[in-house]
């Protein structure tokens, strides 16, 4: 199933996307009521759907996320990504928070942050938590599904922290309207059990910049969930960025510019097409 959050005729709602991706039917009720049912495997039959369909081309895709407890980002999770910076593999997961206000939809403009001159791209697989209950023995039981993300980062701000204090990841990762998410959530039953192994690609103005697989992650989705959960509890609707493969702009020097078209794609999920505005 593909679950999209859209705006249509000044209404915002969740919808079940048709198999041909040409229309959707509104899901009635609150996300926090029906998402746990799908997460527990109750299927489409558990949804209260509108009888009529809305053409998808008439809808504006919003980030498939409600105002949530946490937007968690895992870093340093691909060895090749670390190698391009000459960094040794880390011995445990790295995670931090991103502002909800950084989120944009699949076709929205990236707002170029006014404080940076080194804007970077990071295509990522994103896990969506669909239940307040997280079982450390079976962490995938709390996953509703997966979506695509582009963790846009201001690299100069990231390294502009005070000496001996460390990187300023809030400034680097939480710039307003900078992080693409979507176009929809694909429920976990569409993938084999465990951590998905999906191709991740990112193009800038048609030029392939990143090309990797989520199967190359050092820590899988379940391990990341357990790591974060031990620190700060997940809630239904929270999302987890899982890291990016090699090929980022900070390694090549090809930083994002105003007017660029960024296309971030996760296999079997979808494409984010975000133009960079001034």
C-alpha cells in the first residue's frame, strides 16, 4: 500500500493511492488511530475509505508526516561515505534530531538557506514508525513503512561550532523548508522482512551524484530503532532517516546551487523532485 498526505481544494488529508498511482481515496479518521492497525498487519480492510477517488495529478504532495514527537536522523551509517572523508568507521550508531519545519513535499522547492554557501544533498531511506509500542526483540513490528528523504545539509554551518564543542548539526540539518520527504509511505508488507536493500540514487540537473544501496548500511533499520529507543522513545508517526551513501557534494566540491533540480530516488518507493529556490 502507498499512503500519501496531500492538499486538495484547501483540504489536507491522508489517502490510499491506487495501484496505478493515478488516484487516491481519502482515509477517514486520525493517523494515530489507523496507522497502528496497518502496522500490526490488519491490512487495507482496517481503513475507513471514502467511496469516491481524487485524481492524483490534482493533489499537492505534502511530506507524509504529521506534526510529530521526533524526526530522527542517523549519521555515519555507510562505510564508503565515511571513507570519502577519510574518517574511520564508528563503533556505534550516531543519531540526532531534525526540525519538523525543515520538511517539504516531493515536488516542493528547497529554500536555499541564507546562512550557508555549502549546501549538500543526502538521499536516504526513511523508516516511518507506526506504533507507540516498540519491542526491542522485534523492532520491525513498530514500522509502518518506508519513504524517501533528502537530508539537505549546510556543511559550512555544520563545522562552524565553537572549538571543543563539536559540530553544529542543528544549524546544518534544520534549515527551514530544506528537506524533501515522500512522495508517500510504502507499507512494510511490500518489502522482505528485515532491513530493506534498495537502490538509492541522487541526480543534480540530470547528473548522477549518488548511487548506492540501503543494503550497505552498517546498522540496519532494526538496530537503529533499538539504539534510538533506548535514548528517547519513539511515538507513532515519528520518522527515522537511516544515513546516506557516498557521493555527497562535500566530497566532490559540487555543492547545490540556486536553480538546481535535485532528484532523489529510493527504489520501489519513489522520487523527490525538488528545485532549489533563492
